[in-house]
């Protein structure tokens, strides 16, 4: 060991030295925090787990991290953060029913009925096209179709203030 040489890698650790943290550890911490309703801690650990999973090209792990991250933010009542994380996940993974569904929920929470209706229609279209198999990601909420259709019908019957419809473009 005395004569063993280590080269520096890009993140400052010596090559050949394993970090004591990885996707699995952060995801376990996140799941434990979520289970005891420590949603802020769960969200932080999910963010770290997602970063590690992406660095390891672990798409399923990253998707699971994002899923729990978004659920944690929903439980914290942070719809703006949910939207931000959903947009980030959609840019990395593409459009998937759960991501659109969570973004739809955040739009409802914020009170943006125009965006909620747009996302509801997008969710409905995605659920028509989806073929679920063992490799599918972001399909946990595929069974929410009736709820989304019902809410969309309710949104259509409500009058939306002009000021809200102008904010939609931003």
C-alpha cells in the first residue's frame, strides 16, 4: 500500500477510492425519511440519489429518485418546486404520465386552471398511447385517468379570470 499510486479524478477524490455514498444509500435514506414524514429531508436525499443515479447511467434509479422527490414536495405543499422538478425530469426522461400528472396537480394547487386543463389533456393523451412493461418508468399514476377527466370537465365549466389566462404564457 505504501508504494501504491493514486491518480486524481475530476471530482477531487483519488481514483480507485470508492465514495461511501451512492444512489442506493441516498435512496434508502430518502425512503426512510419519507416513511417517517420527514419530507424535506426525503426531498434532499432524493435530489442526491437522482444525481448519483444519473452519473451512474442508472435510468430506473434516477426515475425512482425523481418520483419520490416529487411526492415529497407534494407532501410539503410546494407546487412551484413540483413544477420545477417535473420540468427537469421531463427534460431528462421525456414525457411520461406521472410527470405530467404531478405537474397537473401542481397547477391545480397553484390555481392555474388553464395550465391544469392543458396538462390534463396531455395526461389523457399519454395514457392512451402508453404500453406498460417491466421497463416502464413514471407510470405509477396511470390509474388516475377518471379523476383527471372529471377534474377537466369541472375546469371547463368554470369561468377563468382574464388575468390568470394572461399569466399562462410566462
